[in-house]
C-alpha cells in the first residue's frame, strides 16, 4: 500500500538509523548494505572519485560571468551542444540540469503511458526506476547476465510482455553492455524505444569500437562531479534522428512552443542547464577520449596488481575496450566484502558498495509496488552483496594503485606488508592546484 509512516523520512527526529528499516520485510532487511566504513581522524587519503578539470574551464566560467552569458539561453550551452554533436556524431543534443532530468525528458519523448512497461537493469542507480515511474510507466527489473554487470538480450526477452514499450541500457560502471548490438536489433524488431543511459559510460566504447550512446534512439548522461568530465551538476540528452530536436527542446523547457511563447500543449519539467555549468564543461567534452584512455590505464594497473589473488577477489567484467568509469571487485561473500572495506578504510582508502538492486529498494515497500521485492534476480543480488569499487580517477598514478592493491593483498596474505603510502593527505588538492595554475 501507501507509505506507512511519513515521519520515517525525517531524519532529524530519529535517534538511530535502525528506526528507518524497522518495518521493512525480512528479505530487504537481510540484504540491505551495512553502514559505510569511516576513515581515520585524518580523513581519506584516496577518495573513490575526484573531479578533474583544467584552468581553461575556470577561465571559460569567468568569461561567461564577465559577458553576462550565464543562463540556459546563453552562448555556452550552444557551444556545448556543438562539442557533443561532434564527438558522438549526432544531429541533436540538449544540455540538462542532471542525468536524471535528461532521462526524464527522453522518456517523455517516448510517449509512455500508465499501461506501458519499460525494461530496466536491476543493478543500476535508483534514478533510472524513478524516472520511469515519473512518466507514469512501470519499470520491469531485469537481472544481470552471468558474469556481467549488465543484462544480456536473454534477460530482456525473459521479462518482455506485450505491454513492453521501451528498454533502458545503462552500461553500468562504464562497462559496455556486451549485447548492445543484439539489443538494438531486438528493439527494432519489436518496435520498442531504446534509451541508453550513459551516465557512467561517457566515452565508453562497445566491443565493435563505437561509442555507447550511439545505438539507441536517445542517450542521456550526467555531468555530476564524480563523472569523467563534469559541470559540478548537469547532463545532456542526445538523439540519433533530427526529427526529435523540436520536441526535446520543448520538453527541457516547460513545454514552451516556439510559435506561441506562453501557450503550453503538454506538461513538461524545467530541465535546462545554466550557462555557467555549460561554460565549465564545454572544453572538457573534446578531452573525453583522452580521459577514458587513462581510465583504461588505471584499470590495467589494477588487473595486474590483483592477478595473484583472483581466486578470492575477482575484478570487474572486462570488455574488448577496457576502461570502466570505476574499477570494481567482487569477493566470495558478504562478510569478507565488508571486512575488506573496513580494512581499506583503516588505511585511508575509500570504497563504495555496488548498487543495491532496484527491485529490493525500500521505496517499493512504501509505494505502489508492494511485493516486487519478492522477485528473485540472483546475479544482481549476488553482486550487490559481494561487489564494491576502488578509487578510480585521473589523478591516480601507478604507485597509488600499487599501494591500494598492497593493502588489499595484505588482507588476504599474512606475508604481505603494507608499505608507506606514496601520498600525504589532501594530495589531490595540491595536484588540482597545479592544473589550475596552468
């Protein structure tokens, strides 16, 4: 039924977090993640992700401010659009206020209604399911394929019904969906919309070498501060067909119509991106291939240094072009995952659990989807219990990865001694300052 007790959502009146979950079904309570590990008194030595940007980004923002080019209607969002279209070779792109708002707009453009179903990955960020619900459709959760963090075409076929109208492929953690070509072909065969959520996969390439985000009808992404390129917040939606331009442009802006400025023919959000954010990220778009090439280098260092403990710690799925947004690992069980994360935290290394599966989210219990958490999706559920990711960003050098991996190997091997870290606290701030000084 409906929300049992709205006061559960007001954190200030709660004495402990246990109150939030006291009434949840046992299946959710037994699988929910443990509290996050805490760093020592000095804080984190290595954060999981760090924003990376240059002096040019700051100078562009200053120029935008001096010229008054700060709104969504300014020149910088248009310049950003051109950079996106050049990189992805698409005719249509619209900057948005976030990755979630970009997905909202894309799903509105798919004309989905209350009877429509959208196939979504179970192992992804909650915004995916939220946006499907916000357009009035129903998310249908699909398991990961064996050995993958993404569903394959088989998992989609298993969940499809005559009411299926769209598929969202997420390329989770920047690992290109290995069946993206087959999924594209299936969507064409069935007449389904295909939306690629590349919020974690900007610059990621599929096994055939094409950029993910070029297979679907629409692609959406996020420019949050933890992404390979960033505006702090923001995102964009792009389309492969020019015919979608006018509708998308209207949908990001309250449903404005160019012929009748204050006459609105449909309900639509305000999903626009401001000019300062566009100015900040504009010069970064063309650097995305270089940034992702370095992500591939970081991944190769991790794979090399962790190879000798592969029986107890498995590295994230490796595609033909291996450059994940974050480098994930998987332990043999939940207990060792939590203990290893605590061990890394003691040494100043921040980590993050894999996503909690969408079909098990408490929002389903409090909302209109009571019972969906009884569905069993074993691969996604296992990954959520045993997987987490390590620091992965553009400031890391090989010595940093070696230190992190030595900490990990010392957890499993008593004869391994953790060496002194090659960095001091706040080292990234120093390196970032060097970038900003040019």
